[in-house]
C-alpha cells in the first residue's frame, strides 16, 4: 500500500516575535537544521510515495528548505488545519493508500514512532489512527476517549472535559494516518461551525465515528516527541532535548564528549570512535570526523570532512576537508570549501578561504590565505597575506612544493610561485616566481639620524594647533 505525507508548515509563528516579514516559523533552526527539515528527516526512511508541504506565511523560505524532498502548495488564508489539508487535494485526492499528516514544527518526532503508527493503522484495519501520548500533566491538551474495544470514540478538548475526562492523561499528539480517499471525501463535508470560522481537521474524528469508520490511537514512547515550537522558549527546550539525545548516541558509539551540556552536534554528523570532543564545540551540517581526533575546545565545524588523528583546537571550520595527522588551531578559521591534506600544521589566527593545503605544508600563525593552492612541504611564514580580491574579482594564486614564504609577505593574485622558490620576509610579490628563484620585493632601508625628533615635534605642533581650534 502506498503512503503519502502532508506536512503542515503554513503558520506565521506570531509568538516567535520576529521582526522579519519573510521568515516562516518552520525555518527556525535547531542544531543548524530548520524545524521542518527535522520532520522531513524523520519521514525519509518511511518509503513515502509523495510528500506535500502546505506553506503560507514566509512560503518562499519554506519552499527553499523542502524543495528537494516535497512538493509545495500554498494556504493563502489561515482558516485552520482542515482548510490547510484541502489545499493538497489537487495532488492527492482520489489516490489509493494512506496519508500521514504531521506538523512542520515538531522536530522531535522519531521515525520509529511514525513507523509504529502506520503499522498499527494497518494491523487494526483503521480508517483513521491518531498518534497519542501519555503526559504527566494533560491540562490544555485534547483527551483521547477510548471505547470498550480500545478504539477511539472521540477527542475532547480541555474546555469541554468533564471531571472524569479531566483525569485522563492520554492526549492527542496532532499526528494522524488517514485512509487517503476517505480523508478528502470527508474534508469536502467540513464546515466552519466554530467561533473562529475555521475548518478543523479534528472534526473529522466525530464524522468518521458517526459513519461507523474505525478509529485507533497509537501511543508514542516519549511524550516529548509531540512538542510543537510556538515560541523561542520552546525552541530552546527542544534543542536541549535533541542535543542530549544526539550526544548520548555518539558517546555510546565510542566518542568521548567531555561536557555534553556545552557540546552541540547536528543530527547529520558522523564521528568515528576514540575521537574526543572538548567543551564549547559546535559541529553542524554533514560533517564527518574520523577516528582518534581531538576536537576543541571552543571549535566550530560546519560541513567539514576530517580524517584521522588530528588536533583541531579553537577553530572555525566550514565547508572544508581535512586529512589525517594534522594540527589545526588554536583560533583558526577554515571555510569556503578548503581542503587540508595530511600531516599539515594550521596554527593560531590563520584563516583559509577556498584554500588547498597539500600534505606536509605549514601555515603556523597570523595569515590570510584566500583562493590559493599550496604545494607539499611548503612553509607559509607568519603574517603572510594572499591578496585575492581587486575590488571586482577574486583570483587565484598557486604556490608549488617546498616553497619558503618569509614572514610578513604579501602575494598579490594571480601569480604562480614555482617549486623550491624562496620569498624573502617583508616582500610584496606581484609577479610569478620561477622554480628555485629567490624573490625580494621591498624598499632599501634608509636611516636618517635624529629625524625621529623632527617627526615627533611636527606631530606635537599639529596636536596643539587642533586644540586651539
């Protein structure tokens, strides 16, 4: 049987208190991943035939996030959840199969929970199955009322519960599986009979029951999975839960995390055993870290590939690749799809942008290296700058093998420094340097006896003149 999915992602998120008119609620990130992307990640293993995201406020932002995995339809007017689902009718109405409905702001939903929900829906031959949860304090939630056979007879909202129903702690988690044809057939019969004039998806439960259609409920293993994000306090709460779960998964797989409370690891990160993550480290994107590395403290990695046996300390690394047996940091910044080979040294206050550092090369400290290819065993001296931008275009410099670049040098792109060349400290190089040559580009030093006194006296006179004004 085919499975379809509808992701409700049209809400404005007024309680997020954003000043941005084009930011959708589901685009807020947790651990570097937008809320709706967490939901899509949970759906991905379920072999879903077609996913449809209902977008509205900030729709273009949401479309950009989901475009690779879901089709989008707009809910231009906010008239309730039932009205939102109706927007998917042109894509799904009439299809045979089951449809899973989830909210795009529930990042803690797990694949296993959704799989169990679908399996129970099939096993019990239900036409509608609700995901429920057992909560310690049910106040504010719709209560699941079950019949003597265990099926769901109704969901009673907080405002309508009687004394007996008020004690029920099984509540509606807001996730559903419907027989797809029946879903859209009964959506056509919905009417906005409430004070808000909205079409509520939950009204279908009573309609299904009155028609004699079987309704079930599948209980989630952890009630926190149904946590929806409505404000930034809940955003932080969900992030704390997810951070702890991810960190525990890595620790149980052989990774040492010295301080879980200050370590933030995204859901797509892969870390091999015997790597140590020190406090204050953030690792996001599709980062892959090999074995026996030491990462941190206070290191930021985003979409980075790191080999084995590296020390990366006090660094910001994004969209880059690092080989094995390197030393990186402290306070290094590596970005722009840079690639670092094996047995290299990247020292403190070094910034790479679109840089290739081949095996055995070194840039020990205080350098900016942008759009440059640095050959094997080349040494980049302290304070070296590759000037890659002329105000209009960025150009590339190529430095060969076994080159020595002296401290305080500026290399003005585009140039080629060939193998075994030597650049004298303090040089400004704007022409290519042939193999084995030494380049010196600096003015001859001239000392003027006593002239320092003259310079200071002139400076003092200018200062006094400005004070009189």
